[in-house]
């Protein structure tokens, strides 16, 4: 007998028929004697409709009221799934954020979970009742409804798994696991049986959409085993969970639990990058502060920064990246500070992509970056910027070479499957 | 300065534009310095959609989960109206049933309000904040969401008016007041400036749809002045509330507050009646119990009962009415008990209408019923059953005569306007 948290997103609960499908996934596990907490998102489309209404009501709107409106979506799904489960003869009840309570801070619209009281829930689980929890929502110190921001239901699920000491948290989604890279680009991409929290975290923040960064962080902090698996498989054809075996999806876990660790586990890419280049900037102390200070004040997140060696000892070129959406604002901020910065030209470009290779094995293996540069050079791909961390190397290249670069790297690191 | 509760139903908040219209009604009153609690229903159509989903999810569904799903509708409207008011520069916040709290009993799906804690709300009202309350919902002793049943938002509004000691509770609806009878039938129907709680109660339970019986009962018990008025008038063209004057709608109040009380205030009718006749029932003790016992056991509400005098001393005919929807069930119950009851024939009919004349003046005036019978006899209308109470006389007639009877009675009691 295991205690499982099962999380289903908006497309998995889009209508009553799909909710019934979710109920069958739950039934498979309860029939096998497992205790289940289900976390649900709003029915697909609902959250966007609710958000649009709040915007129509007033352009600037109170985040506390936004939360009241938007949290209703998960409330509806939780009630409907509880009813559906009951209709199948399974004891179930819905739980809203304020009922658990799932306590958060006061940052309405993107609150962080501060604590969950799990005792009542655990009592009921052990009595055989399925808990259907509305994801994405909590209660703030002001005793008002809060929401956790986009993708918050994943975080709800992981935090609940920690609170009820679940054996595992299964995230049911529209893919059957985490792949070495995007299978739409590399046909030979392989599903990973296991991936470490750190790697998953890098993958999530570097463009892989399968899990939200915050949910992986939360899982890592609390040591919650997380499995990514598909909700679109025929629910009753699958084997119920057997904790002694590797699951059907990808397990996100501690790196010690991964036997045969590859040096590189995956390749991620992000098209959400824009490049800003300042040409002929005066090469003197304080210039970087003059550039990046105003950007920070404007809450623009700067990622990669490259400063060339000054060729004449007085001027240099400086390149950095910002999120695509922030490019126009970034250019405006720099232009406004032109006098302090003193540059000759300013160039913005969106035709770039960031490609990253990720693997905890890098910590103990040298030459991973060199291998990357060599593979790209062989294909004639020019590298515009580089950043590295302990477990990843990211490069910025011309977007036209995206597929070529990813395929070359996937082969170079020996990731190709059969 | 007055303290007002303003209640708006589903059609008045059907979309963002109409919610804006509601906000303008509120602004008119706050601009005049009044303190305002607004109670809102779900956007028109929402509640039915949610109810349908609960039915699709499982034919037999847990009323506690039904409440979780259905209460979300009012939650959305409350948040959206608060945002809209804020957009107009009016301090406002939403309140859900569990936040007030509005405490109810444990009868999920049709709960009764047991208490409302109004102190926090009153503090905020006196600080100039508009309270936007989600109608129709409360919290049960199990700490779960309850709903008050159909029309529950009216009851929420009246109970809140009592809790915050409001000067008046204005029910904004699609008609501009209570009429002497249905204006679609009688062109000369007059809007009443005032009507007593008792009369309104009879009108509501006898077919007038403008207010729910429970909200009127609650108003009567707590002495809440209730005004029925239109939400479709141009909000800013109306005068703000002036408590020293008669409002634009119909005031429901204590009968002492009504100066020129008519003997008959209004004429109501209900097509939701079905007639059951048992022919040649054995006329002996215990027969009535044999008939009405099984009906009561089946939760079928019997209204009018007529037993003819036995012509031969051994048999009699017996007629009674039940709600239209219950007729097939009622016939089945009677047939099943045929041996105990011992009747010759059983006849059910839905071609009947109940017409009622209502007025507290009847208490001190004789001859009201006689006048009714005379007016109907003059038009050749046959009366099939009669019931009376202290302030009403109801008759059952062939449905084909509905309009004729109502017009004749409206004239006979001097209710025709210009």
C-alpha cells in the first residue's frame, strides 16, 4: 500500500468525459489499495475566460479580487471530480485551499505556500477516503483566497505530497515523461527513466515545459519523489502503482537514486530570448553599473552577458540577453541612459535561440563544454554568447540553426536512442 | 445617510456590461453618502450550466459537492463587481459565505441561515467600503460550503440587512415593483406603493414570482423593510435614496405602515396545480388517512381538499390538488393503495388553475369570498375547489377561464387603475 498524490492539469479535466477518465485513473490506484490525494486544475479554457473578465471589468484590478474570481475554476473541477468518484462507488470529498488550509503568504496572484495542515487529510486517507484538492489556490494571512500563479497546481500537488508524507507525487500530463530533448526536433530523443531534481530544475527554467520550476524546487526541498506520466493512456489498461518497480513515466528524484548517471542528461532550448548589443561602449569602471542598474530598476531580467576584450583600450562591445517580451522596454531604458553609458550604437535582435546541455555528471567530468563547441563548429554554427553553471552549459546562436544544433549535440553526447 | 442592502439577480449581472450598470446603481447611492452592501447572484445561465455538470458527473450526487460546484457562480460575480467598483474609484471588497461568515444549518442544497456575524462588515461600511457579498451561499456546521436553494440570494440579502441593521433592503429585479396582478393579463393592473409582509408572502406562495417566500418570511421576522425595484432603469438618471420619501418601487413592510389599506391588495394565480379526484370512495372513518398518509410518505404536498357530502350515506367523491410535477407520482401512490382506500375511479387533470385574492383587510371585512363567487358566477365560471385563510381566498377553476376570472375579479375588487 502506498500513499499517492495524483495531479491532473486543465486539458485532462476539460469536460465531464475527461473528468470520468481521471476518475478511472484514481480508481485503478484505490482498487489496488493505495491512498490517493488528487489535485486538479480548472477545466481547460476556464481560467483564461475568468482572467479576461477581470481585465474587462477594470484594466487595473485588485489582485485579491482577481484571486476570488480565478480560484473558482479549480473549485468547480474539484466538486465535479468528487461527484464522479462517488458515482463509481469511491468515497471522496473535495477540499478547497481555505478548507485544508493551504496557507500562503500575502502576495495575491502569485502567492507562495507557507504551510499545509495535513493531519485531517491523513486521517481521512487512512479511512479510505480520496481527497480531491482544488489546485492553484490557498488562503492568505488576510483570510482571503490566494492563487499561486501559472502552473501553481503542480506546486500545490508537490506541497501536499510533502504535507501528507506521500510516497510519490504523480504529475499526469499530455506527454509520457521527460525526454533527452524535444522529440518534435530529434526523432531519436529518449524518454528518461529518472532525472535528478537539479537537472529537471535547469530543464524547466531553460525551456522544457513539462514541469514548473517552482514545483521542482519544492519537490527538491522536501525530497518528494515526482513522476511525470501521461493522462491520455487508457486508465484501466495500466498497471496500478507498484513502488518496488520503475514507473511508466519519468521519476524526478535525488541524484543518489540514479544508478547510471549520464554526463549529459538532456538538451533544452528556449526561443524566448532577445539579444541586445551595445557597440563601442567606453571601457571604464562603472559602465556595467550604468547599463544594468536601470534595467534592474525596470525589473528586466538580464540573462547572458558577454563583454569583449577592448581592442583599443578605450572602447568595447557588450552583448546581453533579455526575455523576448522585454526587448522593446530594454531598448528604451538603454536609450534613455545613453548619456551616462556613452555608446555608439545599440542593436536589438530576436533571431536568437538559447541551447543548453544539462547534466549533473558535468561536476566530475571536464571537457563537456569543449565537446559542445567542437560539435557546433563542425556544423559551422557560430556561438554568440556562453554561460555556464555547475551542471549546464548554455550558448546563444542564430535561431535558424536551432534544429541543426540540437541534433548535433544530441548525437555528440551519445543521447540518441534506437 | 442611510445603510442600504442592494440585491441584483442573474439577469442584472449577466455580462461585464451589466455588471458595470449595477456598479453605477451602487455609485449613485455611495455618491449620496449612503453605506452599501451589495448582494449578487451568479451571471445568468451559469448556475444552470454548473447544475447540469453535476448531473452529468453522476445521476445521484452528493449535495455537499453540488454546493461546492454551484456556489462558484456567485463567487465570480462578487469578485468582478468588486473590481468594477474599484475601477470607478469606489472602495469595495468581495465577501464569500464562509468569510462573513454566513452560518447555515447542515442541509446542503437548501440550507437555512442560522446566524450572520455582521460586526466586521459594519466596521468597514462605516469606513466607506462597499461590501460585495456572494449571495445564495453560506458555511455549514461541517465547515463546508452550503447553498440556500433557488432564489436564495434574496434571502441572503434580507438576512444581511437584518445583521447589519440596514435601513432598507432593495431587491433590484426585471420589474419595477409588485402589481395588483399580472400586468400581462390585466392591462389596468396597478403598481402597489406598499404591501404588507403577510400579503407578499401569500402572493409569493400563490404564484407571483417577484420575491421568494423565504426572503419575505425572513424580512417579516426581522422587520426588514424590503423594496422591489427595477435594475433596468438608467442608473444615474434615478434619484439617490431618500429615506423620507416613498421609493420608486414597492415597499414590503408592516401593515401598520400602510395608511390606506385596501380590503384586497392583489390577485395571484398559479398554473402549477393538478387535480386528483377519487370517485365513489367508501365514506367511513380512516379513509382520509388511507389516502393522505401514503401521499405524505411520498413527500407529495397536498394543497386543496374537497370532500362532497355523501349522497347515499356509504360513498362520496373526494378531490384534492398537488403540484403539477407530482401528479404522475400521486396517481401511482393512490393506485398502489387502492385496496385500502376502496374507490371506484381515479381521475387526474392538469387543466386547472388556482386563482387567489389576497388582502389583510379581509380580517375585518366580511363578504370578500361571497363577492368573489358572485363575480365568477356572473361570468359563468364554475368553481371546483375552495380554500381560505385569514387573508386570502383561493379557488380552483378550469384553466381555460384564467384570464377571464382574473380580469373579472380585478374589476370587482376595485383594483383597476387608469
